[in-house]
């Protein structure tokens, strides 16, 4: 069994801009386990633990579903939390791009015949930058920090490929290894 997900990588210049903001936020927002910039990605579909025999069928289903899906641009914009300000668990950067919804839908539909249940939650494209271990409810500065970054643009990324990743959870954090890459049309 392996832990796996389908994702899109973020452009290096956008990762650098987000990393600079994260460095600015670290001392001001306590209790967060920050995601390493090397792990910044946009998850299209989390698969969880899968049998290794499913790697090829998943790769083939993605290849068929995404051919000839065109390359497109996404924008990283805004800072927000899930589920809400009163009990935040995830700190995220928003992602915008009209093709994201269609791409995610194609991935969902391609994997459903292989036994992967479609996501029931509303699709909210984002890049996770941190997760709270525990939230300090007495912190009034947190809401101010979110307002400070409202509307901030972190940069663009061209979505040229969709990657089927293996995730290994380690003591020092997760590491991701590409299993298969589906290149989008030019």
C-alpha cells in the first residue's frame, strides 16, 4: 500500500513569493505547523492509501481523461483559513483559474470507475501553507493578519502537467515522489 494524490505544482517564482510571506507570518501566528515550500502544490484529488497494483490503471485513466486538455494559467491570490476564523485548522493561499474546476472535474470522473468516491465538499482551489496544532483563541491579531493579505497576489503558474504523487509521511514531514506525469496539450 502507498499513500497517493493527484496534484499540480506551483511555479518556482510564485513559491518564492509565498515563502517570503510565510517567513513574515511565522513569528506572528503561533501554533502552526508550516508546510515546507518544497511541498507546495495544488491537490486535485487525494486518493489516500492505495494498492500498488492501481498505479497503472490510475495513470492510464488520467492520461485518457486529460488528453487533449490545454495548458492554462492560475493565479495565487488571498490568504484564508478552513473551516472558519473561529476554529481555523488550515491556512491557505487561494488559487484562481477558470480551467481549475474543469480539470478537477475531469480527474474526479476519470477515477470514479476505479472506485474513488467523488469529493462531496465544495471545490475551493487552494494551496495549504500551514496547519494548526492548536489555535490560540485569545489571539486578536490573527484576523488582522488575514485582512492585511486580502487581495494580495502571490504570482502566476502555468499548469502544464498533472502529477500522480506518492506521499511518504516521515518524522520531519511528508516527502512526495512523482509516480506518473500527464503532460497537458500546448
